[in-house]
């Protein structure tokens, strides 16, 4: 395993790529899929109404688990802050674009209303997303890192599921409460939040083989298996 000299930060081959994938998924799920409800029929069961973003959002927690498990809490913390900044900029850009007066032509007379329909609620979605994402992601990373130290790296499947259950629980509670309370019917809001929480945790459990495969690959090629024995878990720091 390569050991950096004092004051030298380790360089990793895949860390930046995983960060980029994480932020891409985060932005897409919050801006494209967050506001849409969809009804799905499962053979042998009833129909379910969920937010469309639930099909892809758990991937961000998958990458969060991988980042913490391989590179440690502090490096995942930098990714969380990068994602937070990206969400903030996307929300600001959406607000500016929607607020600008449209051109006086037939196309914009129709398109402005469509744009407002898609992005007009973005400030609430973004506020809910950012707070929920911040609390959920840091909780997920913290629980996973602490459990790794406690178990000395054993039972990754258990640690990933437990940390996701904690993080996704906070995420769902905060996001739906802030983004859609008073917009959706309260009953629908509660049902969707609970159902999506269950789906997200189930998604993490089903993704366990993929988690093991990617984690083992990265640990081997990066020559890293970080333990947060002496980590300062202050979420407001961005130091590695």
C-alpha cells in the first residue's frame, strides 16, 4: 500500500470519477424526477404511487457507501459538499431562468407556462433536497464509518443497509415535508414518503452484490481501505 509523505495528499485513480457520477445522479434525480408522481402496478400486489425519482435516487446512497467504505468519511464529506453546492447553483439558475421575462412570440407564450410548471416549484424542491440530502448523506456516511471501526471492517452488507436506513429515513422525512407539504394531499404525501423509504432501503439490500464488487475492486486498485479511527466528524469541514 502506498503511504504518502507528510503533508502530501494521496492521489486516487477513481475518486474524481465517482464524485462526478454521484453529483450527476444527485442533480438529475432532484431536477428531473423529484416532482413527478407515477403509479406502478406490481403483478400479484396492488398498485403503488411513488415519486419517479425513487428509481434512481438510491444510486447516490450506493456511491456514498462506496466512497465512505473505501476512502473514508472525510473524503466522502468533500463529495457531499460538492453535491450541495451543485444543487444550490441549479436552484439559483432555475429561479433566474424562470423569472426572466419571456420573449413576445407564440412559442414562448406556451413554453413559459411549461417551464414554470416544471421548474416553478424548484425553490421548494431544492430547499427540501439540499437540507434532506445534507442531513441524510452525512448521517449515512457517519453511521457507516463508525460501524466499520466497531466491526473492524466486517459485515459490509449489514453496515450498508443500516446506514442507508438511517440516512434515507432522514432524507425522506425532510424532503417530502419541505418540498410538497401543502401541494400534495397529506395522505398521499405520507404514503409516498413511507413507500419510497421502504423501496430505497430494499434497493440498497438488493444492490449488496454490486456494492461488494465495486468496493473490492476499488480497494484493490487504489490500495486503500480507510478506517476512521481518528477522524474528526465535523460535517462543516472539507479537509481530507
